[in-house]
């Protein structure tokens, strides 16, 4: 299954890149192949300064070797030897009305135990209920055939995970987040893998229509400033709380691949607080956890 | 001594603000007084969008109450009850040739033990050996009369502390860093306090001349971009490694006062690497730990 999983993640990387490049008349993803000193390697692909996409990173990696003992102890398997493959991506559109999106899908094999993890979550700067609803519904439809508990469980997990306690804010409007999907009484490992493939394929259907309908909305300095400030929350979450990022940096992973998630341009303003009733101020209400998949976006207003 | 220390930190805040405002014809520091729910409070003062200073935060706080038990256990005193006062500051100049600077000075009282901590360190974006030398010499002259070991010990501590393992880079050219200066066989607590006062007063002499001589140097888009990217390292250090920041955020300190250290505008570029031989590329050599106080800046070239 390792080979199948790695092959799926590699092809998912390609199809996501193809879809994103179709928005760009002149810029293309670079391709940076790298080797991991301890074993394995990856292909980091970054697009910068597009018309629609200000920055996107879509990374594939397949690595193996030994984990730090302290970390290995927190995992399901025995010993420190591991293998992992996955794809991870972040898209920072230029237009402030287009949401940032993050996703990753991975398989781990450690000490005889194998599992899948991953997820996809959306971070808008302006609230469009129909975008949130479309994103969640599309993902829910990919989850439901596999296990009716997947979407509600993984949606709740996502809301808990992407939370900034020091801001008392969620990072965005969520999506799904899951980890340690092993074989159990109800699922074979193959069934877990089938789910991960469907979730991975659903990503483009969930996100691309949002980019399509927001990329040409007109905006000015005010919207751009709001976007740059909200991007600061993204940086705060990733550097202070995100397990993948902090673990990667502290165990000397490939820094440039890990920090490709950083937004291209970010502003911090002391005590930023959009005026009451402004479009900008509505984002605080919009990012509160909500049952998006059950809402009809067209008729729902903040 | 608590009262004396708090009073000194308060007056240091005022004199630093006065010195910085003298550079600005039209903008002034705001003044944001706040109460800490658990006890005490502070005065956060921020200057934004000046001609010379893009952003500066100079904070005073005097707080007391109970520390989280896990954290209290790592401290010299008994129990969780504590009192702390201090001043902390960060200055992000607009001109890329003018260095960013950070300093803080504080007194702690916990479970019958009292100590001082603090430091000052410089983060240039372009290497000027004479700036580094002036900064270190001025601080060394403030340290030496108190204890000949202070400067070398605290300089080395600073180099160790402000280090980004994932970049294999120091944050800047250092300065001094010290903590847990308690009374011991060689020093009374009053003598520790005398030292902290001299170090605090030396800060302006160490930094202001650098701001004065770099603030009007002409620069363009290239230098500005380099500055914005290097500021990203500052964010990475503060959010991933800095104990004050991460502890403050995780224990629900006042977020806006803690994150006033964030630069006003920051850029992340994938795999940024200034061309060999460029002025920008010299910063990597310049930030390697060096015995700045013994160098003659005028005759030393990178």
C-alpha cells in the first residue's frame, strides 16, 4: 500500500498544479527536488506572483529513517523507524475576497502500524456564506459514502485544531482534519485509503469554484490591508501552534518546504479592530464554528 | 526594592519614548493603559508610521498573582505567587540601513526569591561594522564597572539565545542577555539593580547614534524587499523560540502587548538567496557571533 499511496499523492500534486496553473497566463510552478539526509526526499513546487495566485506551494514528500525517540513514543507503533509520504499545499490568492486554503494528505508507517492523516480547511478574509457552504458540502459528500461519522467528527476536529487561543479565534471556517486512521473493526486500511483518495480528489471541487468566482472582484487599499493583517493570524497559528510546522522546524526538516506556507506579504498593526458594521468586522462572526454543510449559502446572510 | 525597580522601569520607558519622538515631526506614541485580570497592569505605548520609525513599542508592566504550577516549578522560588515589573521595547525603523533593536529589563519576585533579567540586542539588515562595534562597546562600558565577567558572559548568552536552528542563523549581531541575577556571594541584590539601571540607561547611547546616521541613507525597492524578508526571521524567532512570547501567548497574557514586537510589514519568499557578492548577501556573514567590542569599526570591513 505504501507504493500505491505515494503514487496517489504524487498524482494529486500534479492535478492540483495543473488546475492552479490554468488560472495563470504567464507564471508557472517551479520544481525543486530535494533529498532528505536521513532518507527519502521530495518535490517542492512553488508558484509566485501570479495574476490570481500571489503564492502557492504544493509539496510532495516520501521520507523514511528514524524519528527522535521522544516523538516516536507518542505514536502508535513500536520503535523509531518510520516511513511517510504525503502531499501538502497552501494557496494564497491575491484578491482579498478569495480565501486562502490549506490541505494535506499523508500515510505513515511506524513500527508495524500504518495510518492515514490529513485534511483541508479554508481561511476567508471576507465572509461569503455560499463559499463556506460549498466548501463544506463538497467535502461532506466525499466523506459520507465512507462513514457517516467521518464528516461530523473530522469537521469538529478541524474546528478544535485550527484555533488560536491567544486571539480567541478560529483560523478560518474550517473543513476537515483527521489523523491516525488505522485499520479497525469497522474499516480496513484499504478502506481508509479509499476515503483519503476521495477526500484528496474532492479538494479541487471544493476550492476551485471559490477562486473562480472571487478572483476578479474589484478591491482597493482597504481590502488589501485587511487581508495582510488577517494573514498575520495565519502566521501566528502556523508558527506557534501548528504541530507539523513546529515539529518540522525543531527536528530540522527542510525549512524552505515547511515555511512555504507563510503568506507572501503580511502586516501587523497594533490592536487592529475594523469599525463596527464594516465588511471587515464581519469576519470575526463568520469564523465561528457553524454547521456550514446544512446551510443554504444563497439564502444565508451574516 | 520592588518600588524602586518599578519606578526606574517607568522612568526608563519615558526617557526612551522622549528620545524616539524627537525623530518624528508629526507622529506620537499612543498610550494604552491596561489591567491584568489576575493582578496588576501596564502601559503599552506604540508609535506607528513615523518618518523614521515605522513601528515602535515601548511597554511597561507591573503585574502580580499566581503562575501556572508547571512554570513556577522551573523558577528559583517556592510556590506560585509572583510579582514582576519591567520595561520591554522594540524599534523597527523604516530605513533598511537602520537596524531593528530590542531590549528589556525586569525584576521578578517569586516565593521569597528576587532577581533581575533583561538584555538588549541589535538586528541589522545591512552590515555596518562600526554600528555593531558602537553598540557592543557602549554596552560593555556599562557592564564592566559592575563585574568584568558580565559583558563576556551576557554577550555569549545573547548569541546562544537569539539563534534560529532551522535557519542556522543568529537573529542579529547580538548584545547582552541575562536572567536570574540574584544576590550571591559576589553581589548584593542592590548591586544587581545598580547594574540593570546602568544597562538600561546605556541603551539609548548604544542605539540612537545608529538610527541617527542611517535614517536618511537613500534606498530603493531592492533594499526594502531585503528588509521585509529579513524581518520574517524576526517573526520566526519570536513566535517559534522566544520564551517570553510563547509563554505569554500560551498563558493568555495581553496578546496585543506581546505581539507589538511583530514587524509592521513582512515578506516571505521561497528560498530567498541574495546573489553572491551583493550587499544583501553580506548579512549572513555579518550576523555570525564575533567579538565586536574589541574591533575598531572604522577599519573593519566584512
